[in-house]
């Protein structure tokens, strides 16, 4: 789930790993030191945006999908809602940080 990075406060210790995507962009992912779960990611082609893993939220029901992205690498069984906009080119930004409107409270790790 993409959020403007400026609206997210991270507390607690996080282990970061950087990797290069197939597109050539650098990605940096943050993991919980206690359980090893991936919590969030920064993507080189989306400056100012923090991707938070929906499964890490206490209650993800406040959010509904507004787009499908990275559909070029989706599994054949994955449902893509035809009513949502999609972006099949992982190398191109689909939304700038300024277009993401919903703020999020602090994100506590651990």
C-alpha cells in the first residue's frame, strides 16, 4: 500500500536490505528485527513514496485497492479487478507522492 513517506513515522529498529530491480531501479526493504517480516519498501522509481505491506497492519479494512500494479509479474490465478486502473510497466511511476492523499498514523515496529 503506497503512502507519502512524509506522512509515516517509523519507530523501533528495522533491518534494511537494498537490491536492484529488473528495471535497474534500486529498492530498499525494511524488515522487523524480532520476527523477520517485511514491513515496507522504498522503490527507486517512486521517490517520496513508502510501500507498507497491508498484512502488517492491525486493521487493513480501512483501505481498499485503488489500482493494480506490477501486473506483468502477477500469478495467473491472481484476480485483477478490471474496474481499477493498472500499470504493467514496473519501471515507470504510477503515482507521485503528492497524489497519494490518505495519511497514516505512526508505524510501530516490534
